[in-house]
C-alpha cells in the first residue's frame, strides 16, 4: 500500500511540474472573478463599473491572476477591490478602498503598480 502511494505521489509531482500554457485567459475566469468581487464588495447591477483590469503571471508551475474593479453608486460612493488566485480555481476577493472616486482609484492603481513590478502582465478583458 505504501509503495502504491509513493508511486502515485511521484506521478502527481511529475504532472504538476509541467507548467500550464500561458495563453489568453478564458472569459469564464474573468466573469467568475468579477462576480466574486462584486459579491464581496456588496455591489449590484445598479452600480456602474468605472474601472476593470485583468492581469496574469506564470510563476513556476502555476498561472495566477488578479482582477481589479472599481464601481460607483448613483449617490457617488465608490468602492474598489481585487479578486485573485490560480486560474481555474475559486478566486478570493478583497476590498481595497471605499469612499470618493479619486481616493479609491488611487488605492487601486497603487495595487496595480505593485503587481506590475512583480511581473504581472495586463490581459484584455
């Protein structure tokens, strides 16, 4: 039994050591990240999205993404955040800032610049 487990572990390591292709992310990943972020930020369809950006990076054997979004309500309140995780897995989402449009956009752009310095590349959404 232990020998079989060791063989399966060796096969799994071999399969996960092959890097995934770094092609264009599919629209399902983008849609999934956007919906998850909207739920986290408590934003519905009455809010207008004023900014979105999808970034990816290949690190070792994994493809990761970050989706940034900023929404504005009818009353002028803005909220921004990002969803992130490995491509193909359930994304995590966090709120970056809430308040006036200028301060929210500034906070989100700061996060984006950090990701660019780490090597993330912008992808078409």
